[in-house]
C-alpha cells in the first residue's frame, strides 16, 4: 500500500454507514469519495456511484439479522468487502470474489 494512501476508517466516528445505490461498496461515512461535479456530492470512492446512508448500528444489526435468518456468512462477507480497496459492479460479483478468496460460501438472498 502506498505511503500516501489514507487509512480507511473501520467504524464511523459519527455513527453513519453509507452504501452505494448500485455497486458493492459500503463503509463508514468518513471513507466516501466526492464526485467531480460542482458542487460535489459524496460517492463511492472507487467508481463514483451515489450513496444512501443509515445509522451504523442499524446497518450492522440488519446484516447480522439477515445472516441469522439463513443467509450464511452475510455479515462476515460485508465486513470483508468493507476492507477491500475496491468495489464490484454488483453485490453478486463481490460475493464471488469473497468465496474465491476466503473459500467460504455466502448467501446473499433478496
Ligand atoms: Zn463503487
């Protein structure tokens, strides 16, 4: 990792989690990129997709609930994907990368 790469936040200081309207990216609000438009708006730091936001605790509680409802490794997959320095065009593609790298299955569900 280059020296000038900022360390990504794992948890939001203000408790907000953001997630892409289309690509697989999500993370603490501190990690957003900015569109090149004027005025700029927060976006995925890798592809520029616009974002939704949710309280961080609500986001992770929802992910855990989804996992406990039979979607194997769902929350673990989200934690893994948050650590990756990229996004995938879809969650499905991110899940395939997760399976390949970790050798664990993940069930996304609806
Ligand atoms: Zn993206």
